């Protein structure tokens, strides 16, 4: 133990020194505990708020968590070929490259999201749940109108509910579904896991290019899709995670100043700077998650509470704003997708509060060193106020006295 202390790794303030040492050690302990809780909550929420399972979205949209697969896409493409065959001869042949093309499929899939006539195949990753979810809501079971015909006749119509093809199956269970805000479909898809969408995207490519592309070519195209999906989320995820990381580094350096070896420049200054930068970035993270999550939800969804017809009808307000707390059967149950977003949002904010409290405690620990350093370096230059009132005597300064230039010097 003595060798450990002599090496400079002993504590600056020991509990045996009395109340000061006990208080500072307790403060350091609580600061580390608060920082651990805060960092854990923030990193968990920040890394998952843009990585929600596709199954959760499909369960919200249709009442079933099942994704699209290659077999389901094949059924849809068969219907497309049958519909176009009388007007375009190549479609009379199954999977003719001139009929089922990526651009044609992308344009059809993006119709409920971006409107009819779009030719932006590169935006397919922003297509709504119509592209990714296998089933449609039970409320759509009796409808024969497809999304294309519905949006083609009325571009401003609400695409929910609609079918991609007339025989698309509804969810196998009688469970209700919840409505999504039509104007926020693109931002909704930004929250969905890229890995889940990649799996569905590969099945889509296999259904389109089964006889043309090799598995390696499909994997390369899917890899490009995955990279673009990750880049879309990069800035938001960076803002939400960089603040906790900087606060963690600041807490580490501030804790090290409790040891004699690190209780000297430049370590306390490094800890203070990192803590201040971390606090600023935490506030930026609060602003970012409030704008992109809380503000986005509460401006496009509403609490329907106990209201009934005519104010609320099948999970939507009279102006067709989706209810957060009502399903399509009119029962009081929370929208699973929105509920998970709110949980992650609350977790991030709660973790941020703990991180801010920990930052304040760590700054208090480092400020003790700063006060000590200032006292050691400049304390000898401080003047006792009592010396300022001694008659005909100047204050007792530690500087050498200046000799009067008119004073004669001579030998004794």
C-alpha cells in the first residue's frame, strides 16, 4: 500500500482526513453512478430510436408483424402482368424483362407515398409500409381498389387503407391496427431498422431479377441500398451519441484527478473542457430529439382519450388525424410504433438529466484543484486588508522595494 501511495496513485483526499475527504469521495461516487446511469440510458435510446424493428411497424399498420417475402412479391407481379398484358404484349410472358422492371415496380410502390407518376427509383427506401408489410389491415379486406387506382383517381387521397393488388390478404388475426400519419411516412421509414429493410429488399430484387442476376449481383445492389439507408441516419445518430461520449470522457478525466499523479496540470483542465463540451452537446441532443421525435409526433397525432363519435371514428379524429391511444376498433390501446418512440425519447431525456447532474458534480471536484492551484501560485501576492490601514506604512508586499533615484549611495 505504501508503494502504491509513493507511486503517486494514492488519493488526494482520504476519508481519514475528516469531513472534507469523506464528502469529496461521496461526491465522486455519486457522480460516477449518475454518469453511468445517464450514459447507459442515452446510448441505448440514441442508438435504437432510429433502429426500430420493421415488425413493430407492420404490426401497427396491419395488425401482423410479418414482412413481405419473395413469394408474396411473385403473386403481386403475376397480377401486374395480367393487368398489363392486354395493352403491352411483353407482359403476357411471365417475368419478361421488358414488363417487370425495377423502375416500373418502384413507381408503383412509391405511389401511396409520393403520388402517382413518380419515376424516382432511388427513393424506394422511403416507400411506406405498403412495400414492406405482407398483409393489409382487416378494414381493407372488403375493398378491391388498389393503391394505384385510388391515388390515380385522387392524388390527394389518404392511402390508408389500400391494397397493392386486389387479392392481397388481410392480417390473419382479428387484431386491430393503428393509423400512421400520411404526411410523415418518409420520416417514419427513417426510424425503421436498415437490416430488416435490407432483408425485404433482397427478396424484392430476387422476384424482379430471378432469371437475370446472380446472387452476387443481388448482394451488391442490396449492399448499396443498405449503405444509403445508414447514411440517411448518420447525422441524427451522431448528434444523439456524441454528447454522452464526451461527457463520459470528461467524467473519466475528472475522476482521475482524485489521484495524486493526475492532480496536476493538464489533467484537471482537460476534464473541465471535456465536461463543458459534453454539456453543450447534451443540450444539442435534447433539442434534436425533441424536434425529430416529440414535436413530430404531437404535431401529427392526437390524444383521443374517451371521445367517441362523431369526434373519433375507428381510431382517427374527425379531421382524420390518427389517434395515439385508439386502435381501428375504437378500443383504448396505444399505437405500438408511436409508444416505442415515446419510450425511447423519455429514456434519452431522463439519461440526459442524470448526465447533467453528474457533470455538475465532476466540475465541483475539479474546481477544488483549481482553487488549490490558484492559492498556491498567487496566494503570496494577496494583501492583508489590515496592512492597508497602518499609518505611514505601505502594504507589506513580497516584492523588493524600489530605491529612490535621488537617494545618495555611499560607503558607510
